[in-house]
């Protein structure tokens, strides 16, 4: 759900040969090998245990008959193959994330390699798959290591581990997740996803990942990250950034939600040292042992800055009690673009037009319902009846009614 709602109210000019002469020329060239008439059509190759074109994913990729643009149709089943390397631009099409599984070993404990490696220069799609039980010893990206351009759609990356960065995914290229889930992965840093390229999540979930250092759910080490209509929840970091750690930026959240993430210090929800923007997003129910339960705006490069617009930052806690929802550290910078709802406001004052505060005790009794399935592709916090966030933004302000016309579920806003 969205944190605050809007009020209801040719033909070429070149000379052309005669048809007979053109046909004669093309035939002559074709017979002499001088021209190829028509491009080779893309082919779909089948993969299954028996009775298909290939019996393994790697064999299908490596085959000389498989070329860029082809599709590998993976039958429902479990494919136990470590270090599957995509050196060609292919689409791997499963029959559903619940039935088509690629794994490096029979269990994460037994694995000693990752599951997928996407080579540089490759454009690949993984669709309707589960990628699990990768265990990359001495490297990054237990489930997926991407150096190319990868689209992950209707897929799940779970139960993977890395010994450095990115238990689930390490992205060094361009990665797009759509309607996908990254969960229950672990690494010293960046338990779910580590980014050093360009990362976009749409209608996706990052949950229940852990990091023994920072960035339980996701961390940004370099490059842009964008979350649209996505939820990051129930991730944990021993140090900072239980949900998201941003060490570089820019990171942009639109119509997205962080809830139930925990950290040792400096941001149960988000720890930021780069450039961060929150638009129509919610940080609530996150916790830290010290620092800020929701957002920690730390110092970083000269370009580091947090901007918050039309968002909710309330109901986060710091041991042993309520604590600040937000803290701006010495050297950190924060700018409000207005119409935000904030709870414990001592560490991160938001004082632009339309900003308001709410008592911490009132957040889950008067403002937000529990994180649950309210419809749509991800879990959300619904606004309670009579919530002060309802009809809080005038139409035309901060994109209300123009740039923002739907909530996180994709449902039209009133």
C-alpha cells in the first residue's frame, strides 16, 4: 500500500531496381554465397531427465546448435548442476518457481560452488525458476553471479550462501527483478543481493536474508539501485543496514516498503552513506540495538544526501524501547520534500510543508495495520480507517494524481 493517499476529487526516396532485375541479382548472389536471405529463426530446445533435446542445462547451453536468441524450455524437475555458465544470450524458461529448480547440490551444506554465472556481454532471462543451494566458497554470488544483462522474472533465489558478498545474488552488470523473491540467503556482507552495477526491482520481495556484517537484505556497493512497488522485510544484519545498506548510491525507493528488518546499529531499516531518495514509501516496524530503528543518514561522499517525499517513517524501535525512527549523523544530510509522516522525530527533524508527527504508541493503532497480504504481488501495511495519512497530500503536490496514480499493489489511488 502507499503510505499517504491523494484526495478523491515510408517509402525510401532512393531509386529502386526493376523487380525482375532485383530477383535475378539476389538469386545470383545467393548461389555464389554473397548474401544470406532471411535470418535464422530462434529455436526452443527442451531440457529434461529423458526424452528431451538435452538432459542437463549446461549441456544445452554448450551445444553447438544452441545460439544467441534461443530458448531452453526446462521441464518441471530438479536440476543439480554446479556453476552453470551462460556464455550465450539465452532465455531459460521453467514451468514455475515451485516446480522447476536449479541447484548446485542436494543441500546448501553439500554445495561448494554457485548455481548460475552470467558472463559479460551476455543478455539472458531466467523465468519461472527457483535457484537454490549455491555455496560459493571464497567468492561472491552464491545463487547468481551476473556480469552481463540479466532479467529474472517470476523466480525465487533462496537458500544460497557466499563467503564474501551477495549470498543470493552478486550483480556486476545490469540486473532486473520482476515479480521475484530473494529469500533465506546469507553472506558476511549483503545477505540477499550485492550490487556493483545497475539493479532494478519491480513488484519483488527481499526477505529473511542475513549478513554477519552489513546489508542483511540488500547492499549497494556502487551504481544505481531502484525499487518500485517492492517490499524488503525480515532481514537481519549483525552490524548496519538490516534491510538495505547503501555505501554508494543513488538508491531510489518508489511505492515500496521496509518492515521488520533488524540491525546491530545504524539503521534497522536503512543505513545510508550515499544518495538515497524515498518517494511514497514506508519504513515501519524495523529495529536496531543502537542508532536509528528506521533510517540512519550517515556521512559519506560529498554527494551523499537523503531526500524524503510523501513517505511514512514511524513505528521503528531502538533497544530497549521506542528510540528514534531516524538519525542524521554528523556530516550526514537530509532534505524533506514535504508531506511525510514521522514518529519519534528527535534525531531526524522533518519540517517542510505538510510534514507531521505521530506518537509512537499510535502508529499501529491509528496509522498502519500489520504487514500482511492486502492484495498485489507483495506484503504491505494498509492504512487503518481514519489514519492521518489518508487524504494527506493535495492533488498536484509531489506528483499526486500525475506521477503517482496507483498504490504499491498497483491499485488506482482515489
